[in-house]
C-alpha cells in the first residue's frame, strides 16, 4: 500500500481577493514542493465532490443551501462571512475539499492506501453546523469523521488538530457525537477564542481534549502537550481511525499567530500519530490541510509531514 495525495485544480481557483492570507499561493507552494524527486512514489488522484448527504452529516440544510446559492458571477469576490471570502469557483472548491476527506476515509478503510494527505482549500475546522467562519465553508475533518462512522461503521474515530487556531467547528459538530475524539493544541487567546481546558465534550458524546499554548511557546511546550496529555488520552480512546487537521501556522515564520514551532516539530508529531495509528487502527490515518500562511514555511512543513506519512 501507498501514501495517496488527493487534491484538485479547482482548489487553486478559490479566489479570496487581494492580500487575503488564505490564498491560492499556499496550495501552489505545496504542490510545487511535492513534485520533488523525494515524492516520486507518492500516489496522486483528484479529490471528488462531497455529496449533499455527506455534508448534511455535519451541517444543517439551511447552511448547505446558503453556501450553494451564494457564489457571485464573473470575477467578483464577496465576503460571505467575516474574513471568509467567496468567488465563483469557491463552492466547487469547498465540495472538493470536503469530498477529499470522505474519499480519503474510503481509501484507508478499504486498504487501497495506507494513509492519505488531502492538499485542499478552503480549510474547514472553523466551519460550524450553521455558519461559515475563519476562511472555512464546510467542516472537512468533521464530515470525514462522521462519514467513517456512518458509512464504514467505525465506532471510535479520532480527530487531532495541531493548527495554531482552535478548531471550534470540528469540536462543536462532534461534541455530542458518541464514538468521537477531538484533541487540539492551539495558541491561547487567539482566534476563535475557544478551546479552553475545561471544554471536555458532551455527556455521552465525544471525548474532547484542549491544550492551549501561551504566545511564544515552541517545540518543547508543544511536544509536552502531546506526550503528557494528548497522546495518553488518545491511546486510552484506542481509535480505529486517526484524522489529522493538519494546520502548519504554528510555525515560527507564520504571520497569523505567535507560536514558534519548527519543521522538526511537525515531523515529530506526525510520526507520533502514525505510531498510534499502527498500534490501534492498522495504520489507518487521514490528514487534511488546514492553515499555514507563509507559503515557503508551509510547503517545507508539508513536505516533512508527507515524508513521514510515506515512511509509515
């Protein structure tokens, strides 16, 4: 089996306007670095569109219809929600992004691929059931997790989020869902100002683990958060599938926040999560791109992340 890259050219056409941090250059940089000879054996395929049924596992019909009905004509770019832009290709890009996660789950559960990296945009972890926000239209990781449960019958699905911003949408959507696990490291007192330690999940629902990190925290604090808190709880949960919300904006060069991670930290955490997948889920792991807003740093981090996936 192999590592599979899922992406789609329409994700490059999701136009967010001039000077927006969530821009096509992010994905272009990733796809360029993944053309290096190190990735010769990386399998590649197009991300399919999510179906309405897949979207409705995480979102209300009203939200789905609102997204479908809102794209502008021509070259116009509109602000669909605060800081969340939409152009004429944005709906298809969002459908491909959500569809990539579901297709990735299908790949690893049926053992066609060992693991999958979804290089897609727009990101998803801020989108809530009834609301787009934080650059996100649909909750890609939550949609994938619920697809794994409802279509493949998995009873314990974990989403682990190391984006610098808390995945409020993923957490809220999975909160009351039995058999779900959500863990996040993120910068304390950063957008969206959720993800405090006391948020631990709904009664009878998901296991939720939040480890906010103070501004200026680096690899030492990040690795301790995983080693001391997240990984033990994840192992206690014994996931049948690990889904990573893979945001790389905690890198020291990123302009959107103030953590100080290095490429080696993302390599380390990827390998830690791969070990959990080996121990509990027969190596089944899906990674879905979230943030990362310095294109050069993002591409370098993704390259390390994908190399680790290929070593699994």
